[in-house]
C-alpha cells in the first residue's frame, strides 16, 4: 500500500517537473479570464438586486440598522468606557437586524410605491402632502411596531411598556429630524433609491436617538 502510494507521488512529481512553464501571455490570459469571471459574477449580483428592489432594500436596511447598533456599542463599551461589560451584545445586534430587514423596508417600500403613485410631481403642494402623510400617518405605526417587536424578542413581560414610555419623545424627535430629511427625499431622490436613502438617514437617526436617550438618562441620574 505504501509502495504504491509513493510510486504515485513520484510519478506525479515527475509529470509536474516536465511541464513547460507558463509564458507571460498565458499568465495574462489566466488573470484576464479570472477577472472576467469575477466581473460577470458582480454583474449577476447587481442584475439580481436591481430586478428585486425589495430584496435589495431589505439587505441594505438590515445592514444599516445592525451597523448603527454596532457603532453605539463600540462608542459606549470601547471608546467612552461607560460600562463594565466590554463585550459586544450580539443578541442586540441580531434584534436590530431582524427589525431592519423584515419590518422597516417591507413597510416603507410598499408605502412609497403607493405614495408616489398617489401624489405625482414635485410641486410644493404635492410635496407638502407627502411630508404630512409620511410623518403623521406611517411613522407612528412603524415606531410602535419597532418597540413592540424589540420587546417581544427581548421576552419582556409587558411588551407595550417601553412603547408607552418612549413613543411620544421618539415621535417628537422624529419630526425634527425626518421632516427636512424627507423633503430632500421627495424632491431629489429617485424612486428606486428612496428606501436606501431613508435607511442611510436611519443610520444617523438611530445614533442621534441613542445619544439623546443616554443624555436624558444621565440627567435623571444626576438629579
């Protein structure tokens, strides 16, 4: 058995040593073929995502919300050192990924499809209607759904408690941030990039919201 294996290894080594080295042209062709395959794969992914905007938005939004939570944990645990626990809370990141992937983009994608079909154009009156409807009709249930979903995943006994405590200040700050952000959204951003734009703003919004929340908590502790 060992003699046979050694014989095969020896034959393989001899065959490899007899092979002619690749020329520079052949090496170039090899790299060119590899690059072409990689480019084709990238184009296939882009084509898949562009043909399925909801899937693209779900992936983008989930990463943005998870990234926002990662930034907050890094600032609190690693940079400022405000807590003794220095380890990342992966469970919290997973919860943000869930609501960022399966809640926000699904609702917003279909909402903007309806809103843009119902109110066509960039006239100030049209934009004003979109802003009011977007902020006062769709935002409250989205925020309620966010708090309830997080409480469910955190297995809290009263899944509405956090929502009752935080929905009013959250909505007030939401108006201050989102009204100008959505004005830019409706005036300048193409329809197929709406949810991605809102997701990018959400990255900033969630971080601002966490900073405001921590500031309020610190003030209450000082009192």
